[in-house]
């Protein structure tokens, strides 16, 4: 008899796609997540199993955060031939429980002498005899003991819900525009959960934005990398572009024109690193630069698709998600963002694209050089599994 983890994934969703590739990627990610606990991981018959972990609960919690996992159960695995021993184990696992329960049985081994209803009946009766504080409720039980008969017998009670989604690395690569705010880390997480590899670009306007603001963004990317895997973060110098926009363009268009340049720089960095789409934390109507017209003006400056997973979310929903993924506290630190430093007092809220394009022409021929310099000058920091893997050393 030994403790194992039984890991379920969304089988149905994998059908029709490249299933073997998905299963391989998923098993590999689970193996990676279980490694710090010393777990041995294998895939068998539509399930992933883990044995030999030194802290089953902690390992289960960690594995439940792997993209593509639907639930994890701490189970006991034992021989199936001695059914009397299985019954004793069922009694042991329900000892001290109160309230309602039911037994759920699954028999994958069709040659096993007992069928599922018989297993339920025998185990249910034995548990009731041993524990007067329990009663059976098949419709809405408080506790469910599951018994599965496959190569061995496994017994477990309860599940830890997984995060769902698709296995990491199975759906291409996207470039997150990562500010220090609450929204963009959540947006990045949502896209990564669909199996997309993330890279990120952050715009830094030294000396208008501080070293602490830079460190905060590295920290956000580090937190994301605990679940989203390896993230290449590019911290692009943005001061020269912002100064030029501030000097040359009408103030009311300042923010929009600046956002268009952000897209241009980020697109360049993304394309050079294999990024296939952009991701932002925008949602309709949140600020002046996120009206329908303003979003359209941003789209116009970018040749890649822009994904905005938070588009229909209220701020309170975004905050709840930021708390759940562990970025909220860091995002709430009050360091300035480059957008706010040069914020016009009266930004246009319903811009016309032609007007924006005209105003942008005032930047002149220098613009191309400025965009390229920002893309070229970006500092690279690589985050992986919650650690800084490359770059990112603090300046003296
Ligand atoms: P957030 O909470 O993500 O900062 P926000 O509500 O403050 O969002 P804006 O400042 O208008 O909204 O930014 C909208 C989006 O533009 C952000 O979600 C992010 O994707 C991108 N963005 C803003 N500032 C930066 C920056 N300095 N570097 C990279 N991307 C940025
Ligand atoms: Mg912001």
C-alpha cells in the first residue's frame, strides 16, 4: 500500500487536437512540477499518477496549478485481489467523519469479480457499520469515497480543483505588454493558461520612472513565471519617444500616440523573438485610452493580432483574479508608470483615426530611428519557475 496522487485532465478537450503531443507536454509539465517533491510521474489510461513524493499535500497543490489539469486527488493505492483489505482501508479512511457520504466505484478492469454497484454496496455497508456518525446520501453527499479498480485498487476522498486550460507550450507564443499595474499580469496569465508561451515587453522612462518601478515589473514577471513557465522580459527605454511625442504632438492625442509607439516597438521585439500576437490588459471604457475608438487607433499601429482577454471584465473581477494568481500585492505598490508621467489633462476619448495619424506625422522622420533604438536598447531578463534565470541584476 502506498500514497499516490491521481491527476485528472480535460480528456474531452484534447480530442481532435494533436492528442499525443498534448499528453506528452502535459505529463512533462506535471513531472516538472512534482520534481521538487521527489515525485515519480507516469501516464496511464487517461490519468497521470504520482508516487514517492515526500509531501503529498504540497505536491498536489503545486500540480493543481499546472495548466491543463482539472483536479488532483490524494489517494491510496493497494492490491485489488484482497477485497477484504480494500474494505478495511475504506473504513480506515472514513474514520471520524460525520454527516452524509456515498461511495463511488469505477471498475476499468472488467474481469474483476465485483462490478461497480457491488463495490459501492459492500463498501457503503461496511463504512456504516463502523461509523455511526455517517449516513448515506447518494444525491448530495458531503463526502465521496471513490474506489477505482484498474491495475491496482485506488481509494480517495475529495479533490483539489485544478486551474484547467491547456498544457504549456502547445499554442504558440504571444507578447504581453506588461505594465506595473493590476490588469496586464492577469491578462498574461489568462493567455498563458491556454497553452501559450509568454514573452513580455515593459516600457521604462528613466529618470521619470524609477528603479523601483523596473524592479516591480521584474517581480511581476517572476511571479507569473511560477505558473506560466519561462518568460523573456524585455525592458525597453521609452524616454526619448515620450519626450518627442510630448514636444511635437498636441497634448490631447499624447497618450494615444504614445500607445501606438509602444505597440510598434513591442511588435518589433516580439517578431524578432517569434511572438505571434500581442496581449494587453485593456478593458472597454476603463480609461480614456480604452474607449472603442481609442482601442481601434492602437490596433491600427500594430501588424499582429492584439489579444485583450480582460475586455469585458469589471475592475473588481480583475482584482479577484490578480489576488488568486498572486500578483495583486505587488501590482498595488505605488510606483509611477510611464503612461501617467506624461498624462495629458484632457485626452481625447473618441479619437478619429485620421486625426491621430495626422498628429503623429509631426514626429517626423526621426520616429523610425527612435522606435528601432527602443527595440534594440531593450534590456533582457529571463524568468523561469519563479526565479531570475538571466539578467536582471540590480544596478550599483
Ligand atoms: P494595467 O493595470 O495593466 O497597468 P491600466 O488600467 O493602468 O492597466 P493603461 O495604463 O491604459 O491601463 O494600460 C493599458 C495596457 O497597456 C496595460 O494593461 C498594458 O498591457 C499596456 N501598458 C501600459 N503601460 C505599459 C508599460 N509601461 N509597459 C508595457 N505595457 C504597458
Ligand atoms: Mg497601467
